[in-house]
């Protein structure tokens, strides 16, 4: 399919010169922890996202990686204002989203869409595919006539590789990979400019993941889409992202062009993360240098002071690491790292060493503690 | 990166794979249809439906075929029934279930009574379900979609419902009777009122659970209006437990209505037969003619049983875990 | 390398690749576990029978690490449950043989199986939270295994439990004994499960997707732990997973399953260097890799697992295979055995490399 999904595609009228489509500044999302029988007292905050700066250029793909609890999903939702940010700014094509009223925000959603991780739970099981795809069009008044809407839907189905007879079917009649395509079609049918993909392939079988990744690739090329791909699978992200950001406990610890990051990871956490990813090649597996981290991820309700990674960092130093939070600074062109000792570690002057294991309690350990995200509608 | 005409390439590979797969024609099978299919195969459902079918049939057309009118006091007129002397004839060739204490044909009264009893049960349940679902639906939608203010609305509504629950149902019924005077409507309203909190909490809980589902978030992300999300997404997916509860409430409503009639809160007019009232009237004559109490009691039990069977079968059929 | 708390801490260095061969020297002639033609058919009410496992055969030698690899629906988990006798009795038909140390496990009664489970063969499952009893403290659960199989008294069992927890790298084990599963993180829970599994020093350990639910860095720790435990105690390990990267790092022999049958078996280096079966080739080609250049296109396998022919009608993989020939449909392909190097594949049109490469591998 070489033409856009429908006539008035916004991307065709804008210059794709790599100007930033999305700018995030100092974004934080704190969830209150409440405790109490009758009246909820706020006893603390889960700092899911704690001051993130990033920029995504139009037409590019930004990959956000990290393990569970690092806040990447929350960041993705906060950017789309599906979770209200506690502070910070999100500018989409020049428009500040955090202060937008309910109605303008709703209208803006046409231009920024989301693909979810679990295609089964993100599709209403009682809606057939035609209804799923039409809903977005009706919500925004796209398509002057029924025939026009049907045309848009038909072309979208084509674009994601679903057959036309899928329209009368229900989600549970499809396989996982097909359901994910339906999710993609639902996002595409509005003609968005930005798509936030939250773990788009992790719920799929290995051999299907490649299908969907390729599809996303091709759609970007033909439609000029901008992606924010959130994933924990480093290898998959490497494959499709132009710029990759690594998150740990709510902050970005490293950000670089995809090739640069994988060629020379500078942050200790990134290095540990990459060395932990299994590679389907016995010789590589035997030879590789493993950096094993001790213990668990600290609780986001009680993050370590100073550098958040200092409790597990193999290169931790007695100065600065425990009390001073490192800023994300550009150490190489286009390569930002949040660490106090980047050059020393990279040059090998500082050597890694063993750490003691610190046990961490999961967040919801104590009784009658409620952590509830507010969904902003 | 990639080449043009991706859609075609992708389509071709998928088509190739679809060789051994499902049919390309035919309509989709919605979850309701699947549930209906499961229901049809369930023996409990069939049994329940048969029982209920029989009763509904009796209620609908029975009265046209009864041998005697339900209010004709034949037995007294021809002297066969003398309750004061302790004589109430039981089943015989002309009167299959015998006479009642006023000389009326018990069998005819039972058949005609079916209509009244079922009516009471159905109307009471409808009252309870409508009011309860209205309250619960608003509370649930407000909580799930309304943000801070929505949650406050929900709290207020639920406290009202809690107060209704705190009142003993009997007390509630008697109060309503005191207000409205004993009548059929009173019984219906009273039984309905007892059911309101049940439906309210049920629907509210179900809707809150669905409001947290990811497809609701997806609809929000799509830009769908809140009202459409509530009515088009959350509500349909929250109905299953309500439907099951409806059948179970029908069963208990009939029994509760009978109890209230038994206590004298129902229709004081003795002419229209109703099983609960018949049970109530029969208590004075238990020694002379126990059948007068047994027949309505068994009829009530079997009807309630039919609803319960159907309700349990519906619960199984609508169970989301059994989805493909 | 001895196991103590400090080993669970960070360390940097090459994994002991050379030590891999050391354990295999202890192999005697007869395999520890020999599974022949295992089949498991589910017969639900009001639905057609499903052959989840349809003639799976593989062997496990003493101290060997064998991988069962495949995607969802290939039957790998059901295979392990069948071997352990953990499938329900009603609605399930199990056929074939699973001979463990001379006994056919599939013919044993409940009592005999209970004796073997935990003591001779142990199993680790994917989700540690649902495998542990949430209302019983960890210490009690570990001790239970010891009391049951090694007949220790409670005080001894407590002491050993603490030692076991320490061995698997759980810090402050004395305190942990009294805690409940939900008070530990996912990685620690999995370690506790591993502790329970190795408590009686079983001869065979079956790990069913033990790290799938864990984060990557925790996964690396856990796999490392498993590797060390297995190597130091000479326990054989069946590793069930869908992750070929995990297999490449851990297994000696790999069996690839598809639609309930083994379609390829080989030692790990030859398998990854020269896969024969088109499914294996497709799988390897479709995985994004950390060490490959970004420009490399992924070549996915078209269609999905649902698009399969029943085995009696031909090759189950045929609808998705780009090397399909007429011979593939009509009769099911048989296993072809290659002697040097020792490997098998179930395909009539495999991707066979030129003879020159074959020589290198052998």
C-alpha cells in the first residue's frame, strides 16, 4: 500500500526535517501511597517517573528500555496524558499537553495514539472488528459518509495485513499476532502522527514478534509515523529504534543513537543490562563477559539517595555516588549519560567489584496500603 | 530501511498461511452467541427452562381451561364443604385437588394463582433490578470515570445503599405496607426494594472492575467520549453478573412475596388467588386438609428451583474464563 | 567454585565455559531418562480431542543439560507434566514410555510417584508466586521437602533449610525462613523454589520456563545459579523454554518441538551453526539479536501456530514452510538420523549444508 490511509493525512503537509515532534521536560509522576481505615492519609509516594527529559524527532523511533519498575510504561502513559503527570511539561508539536482542557485534549488524541501490550485485554471482547475500527472515526468525526469511513477502514486493514472478512469477527476468534494487528489498525485508522507502543510484541510468540516488528517498520516508512517504543527486550528495541533511552527507577540513565549505545554503553546499568541479554549463539554466550547485578531492584517508593543505581553499581565510588544525583549530560555527541564517573569507567581506570546483596521488599508488602493511579479521562 | 508496497507483501504471506485455517465466510461469533450455545447444551439450563416454560404456559393459558371459576364457592353451596365441622374434601374425580376452605376448586385456584404469583415475582424483580442498576450503574460509572468528584458521588450513593441493606428486610416490607396499605402492589414494591441494594452493589462492583480494564484505557486513548465509554464499553461487559442475579432474584422474589402475603401484607381481596396467600389461608386448616398448604408450597418451591437452575447455568455460560 | 553469599553478589568475568565439558565425563552408558513416543491427548467434554503431545522422544544423560525449545502450543510443558505424572487422570490419555533409572514413570502408581517426586526428580515452574503456598512461611515449605524425603526431624530440617537458602544466594536466610512468599521479590522467590527443588539432591531437575517471568538482569542471576548448582552436583537438567538465547547459554543438547513432536535434535553448537529443519531456521532468522547489525531484516515465519496440518496428514509445519514440496503433504515426515555429528531432524527437505561444513562440525 503506497498511499496514506486516508486523504487528509497530516504528515503530508508537514516538513519531515527531523524537527522535534515531542519534547518532554522534567516529567514526574508520583503515585500517593495511602493508608488508613476511614480517612486515607498519604504516607508516601511511589516515584514512578522522577524527572525525565527527552525529545523525539519527527519521523524517528525512540526506544525506551528498562526492567519492570523502572517507570517506562508510566512514562508512556503520562506523555499521552492517560495518567496525570505530577509535574513537568509535555509539548507535542508545540502544544503543551499538561495544561490542555478536557475537550481540546480529546481532540488532540487523534494525532497521538497508543498500542498496548496485551492485545486480548486491550480490545473490548464484545465489539467486533468493524465496530472497534469505526469507534475512533466516530469519536473524531472523521469521514463524511459511511462509504468514506468504510473505505478508510478497508485500507487500514490492508495496511496491517488483515483480511477483509475480519470485520465481522470478534477478537477472541483471532490469534495473538492478529489481535495485535487489530490494535495497530485501531491506532492507525485515525491517521496519527505519533504512536506510543507499550511493549508491542512481548505478549506474542517469538516467530510472530518479527512479523509485527516488520509491520511497524513498514508502516513508519510509508506513513511517516513517529514512534515511542517501550520494551524490555533490548534486542528488539535495537532493531527498530533510532535513539534508545535506558530507564532505571524512574529516571533516564543513558540515551544515545541506537548503534552508539550498543557499540559502547557508558552507564554501568546499561552495561549490566546488555551483558545479561541472552544471545542465540553458543560461542558468543560462552565467551561473553557477564556483569551480574546483586539483589533486586530497589522499591520505587523508597529510591536510594543520590544516584539511584549506587546500591547495585559495580563501580560505585565513596564520593558523590551516595549523595549527589547525577544529571543526564552529553559525554559524546548525541550520547547522554547520567553518571559521575563516565570517563573513568570507560577508560578502565575504575574497575568493577563485588557488591553485597540488599534485600528489597515489594511495594505492596504492608497491609491496607493503597497505591492507586488516577486515570485521567 | 524498507521497500514500498508493504501491505501487499504482508498480505500475501498471511494469505498463504491461511490455507489450512478457518473459513473466510460467515459471520463472527460474538460472546453472547457463544454463551447461548453453551447454555443450550447445559442440562441444568434445559431442565430449568422446561420447568419455567411449563409454569409460564400454565400461567398464560391455564385460566382459560380450568373446569371451575376460582371464586365459585361451589362446595359450600352444595354442602360438601363444612369447615366448621372439619370437613374439607380432598382430591376426587370432579375436583382434582379437592376443595379449599371456602368451597372453591383448589385445582382451578392453583392454575389461576400461577399467573398472579409469577406476575408478582417478575414485577418485583424488575423494580429491584431497574432501581438497583440505576443507582449502581451511576455509582460505578462515576467512580471509574469521574475522577475525584466521581468517587465522592459513588461514596454517597453507596452509603445510601448500605443504609437500605442495614434495614432488616421484613421491617422494610412492613413499613412499606404501613405506608401503602396491604395490596399486591405493596408486596411487589417491598420485595423489589429488598432487591435494590443487591443489584446496586453488584453492578457497581462489576463496572468498577471493568473501568480498570485495559480496553477502557484504550478507548480513552482513542479519544472516545466518557459517556460512550460508560454505556458502550463498561456497561455491556458488566451485565453478566446482573443477568445471573436476575434469575436468582426471581426465585427468591416469589418466595419472599409468598412470605409477605402469608403475613397478611398482600392483597386482602380473597378472590384473586395467589399461591402465597393460599399458603397463608391454609394454615388454619392444616389438620383438616394439609394439602391446601402443601400444593402451593410445592408449586412455589418448584418454580424457584427452575429459576435457580437457569441462573446457575447462566452463570456458567457467561463465565469469561471459558472464553476461547 | 563454591557457593556462598558472596557468589550472589556482583562479579565480572567470563562464565566458566570450559567447565561445561567437565560434567559430561561422568556419563555412563545408559541414559538417566529415556522418553519414547510420549503422547498426551486431552479429551474434553463436548469438544474434539486435542493431541498436545504427539510422539515425543528424547534422552537425558547423567549430568546433561537438555533443552526442550518451542513456542506456545508445541507441547513442551505438557511433556514435562506427563513425565512427572502431574496431569489430571480424567480427560487425559498418556501413551508411550518415560524410563527413569530403569522404571517407566508412566506406569507407576501415585504412591511410587510421590516418592520419586522431590527426591529423584524435582521441578521448577514458571510463576514462583503461584507455585508457593502464600499462607505458609518459606522456611516451612522448604523444610517440608526435607522432612518428607530425607526424614529429618524439624530442628535439623530448619538448619538445613537455612543452609539451602544461603546456598541459592538469599541473604540473611535465618530471617527469610519466617517470611511469606509475598514478602520476597520475584527473583528471590524463584531462588527459594530452586532451593526446594535441590533440597534432596535430585538426579534430574526439570525447569519449566523458570525465568520467563523475571527481568533480564534477574534472569541472568537465576540462570547462573542454576548452572552452578547443576554442574557442582551432577544433576541433570531439562530446560524448557521458548528463548533460544537461554538455550544457547545453558544446554548441551537441544530438542526443538513443533505441534507436539520433536522436529530437530542436535547438540547446541551444531544446532545454532547449522540448523537443518526449516522451522529452526525460521526461528533463528526471526529473532532480533543484540549482536547483529541494525540493518539486517528480520525474516519472520509467516502465519501462526494455528495454521498447522494434523501430523497424520503430513508435516504440521507445511502451511508455513517456504521449502514445502509435494512430499510434505500426505504422509507425516519421519525422523532422519545423522550419525556424525549425532543429530536428528524430521523433514524431507531440510536445509542441509554442503558436505564441507558437515565435516567441520563433526
